[in-house]
């Protein structure tokens, strides 16, 4: 019998350790996902493996409990690549008191393990709620979010949900929005000529540099009261690698820009095109927007049932109201809310050193987060 609110730190630790031990860089999540599905099956929770564009499967477990709302608990199984400087094997990990070190321990196998425990509790206490709980463990969040996109794209086995809790290791309050990001590629075409006779050609390198030097001032970031954003030129390439006295005919500028809620990539590209036109350059400028692209997201709705369920569950666990804020980084909530429109909040266990060596999670924060997630589910699924 699995009691409501009976979350055990040592069980969470064992489960987390098992997931951390299976290397799961983007593009090689399958083994860890199979371990997740096998654990669920042990508790009679059926799941499906959904193919995604990076060749690795999402795990989706739908726990249906009659008519009612649908809540998704989401996490990603992939980790970033191993950084230099780990003191011990990052997949074996090690424990000091309640601190567990390991690659993906915080970002975010702790959140996936917690969601597994919460899903098990809900599956075995159907008298306490109604509707549908969807547990999802996705691939590729640290790269292109192919996992999250497969979930909401609808083919095959795509899902819809009334609300989503993403258990990234953001323990202090809840995130209700973030900037998105886009890459802008500018291909500049001039005209080749002998390098001693530059007036006979059009130097694509110089024209690209004129654009690169002015674009950030000419097309400033859209200001949002809560969401900081920035942009910068990442690279400028012109001419050939090999030494030749030829005017560069082609050049390419790559620029990254964070986009805030209310801004679209079409608008950004349009303004940059207008700036290029204003240069009255003899060269041609062609704009494109290669992957990865993430829409900005915002879920600033105090009266929504998800917000209220989260506030009440958070208050009950931590004794104070959550600070609902806009987060700095990109997450799959950019896909769920920014692209698919699903009301989403990001909140999870407590850890740090993401994307560096000695990444850690506070094991005691895992059962605490489980109680919050369960509290959200029991309030929202009514
Ligand atoms: Zn993450």
C-alpha cells in the first residue's frame, strides 16, 4: 500500500542513483528511458515509448481516472556532456550527507525520479482525485527539445493537457515565464574581384561587418518589465580559409537574440532586413532563422486553477507563498506554453552546479518537492 504523502528520501536516492548511473547524453537516452518504463511497470503503471526526432524515445504514462482535467508532470532524461574537473566518476556519483553529486543529479534526473514517485502515489490512490495524470520523461531538452516537441506535435501519440508542471531544479518559488531565443543567419553576397582592384567588385566581408557593427543598436531588444533579454553577434565569416588575393564574394553573420513575451521572430527578421536596407549596401542580404528556435513563454494568470493549486501546495510545504517569477534559462516550458499554449509552471528539487562539474542535489528536497507536486495534482485534478 502506497500512502498519500509518504515519500521516502532513501527510496528517492536509490531511484535517482539508478538513473544517474545510465549515461544519457542527448541522442542516447533510450537505456535510461527503458529503466524508467521498467520501474513504472513494476508498480503496474503502463507506459508507451514515443519516437522523437533525435532517434530516442519519450516515456509517456497516462493514468486515467474518469472524466476531469488533465495534468502533465514533465521532466527530461538527457543530461549535458561531462565537463572537465569531476572529482569522481560523474555517473557513479557520490553522497555527502544529504548532498548527492552526479551528472544529471540536479538537471534533472532528481525531477524525473520525483515525478515517477508522484505518479506511483496517484496511480495507487485513485480515490483522492479524478481526471488524467500524464507522466512524461522526454529526450533532448539540452539540445533541440525534440522530445518536448514530439509530445505536443501530436504524431504519433501526441498529448494535450490542461496544465503542466515541469520539475527542473528551480526550488525557490515557481517560474511562470521566460524569454525564448532565436538564431539569425545573414548571408551576404558581394562580387569577387582581384584583391588589387577592389573597386571592380563588392567586398562581402566589409558589407557584412557594417551590418554586424550596427545591428544591435539599430534593432534593440524589446523591453519587458520582468524578462531580461540580450543579443549579440556570434560569428562573422568572410573570404576563403586559404590565402588568395581575391575580394570575398560571400560572408555570413550569425547572431543570437533572446526574444521576450510579445515578440515574434518574424518581427525581428523584418526589422533586421529594414536595417540592412538602410545601409544602402551594394551587397545582397538574405535572412534566415535556423534551429534551435524557442518561443518565449508567459503564464501570468493568478486566478487560473494551476496557479492556485501551486500556490496552496507550495505554501503547505514550505510555509510561505511562492515567488512567481520569470526564469533566466530556456526549458521545455518554452515548448509547452510558448508553442503549444499549455499553462505551465516550473518548480523542482533543490540543487546546483548545473552544466559544470560537481553538479549536486539536496536529497531532502526531493520528498519535499514530491509533496508539492502531489499537492498540485490533488488540488488541480478535481
Ligand atoms: Zn534541465
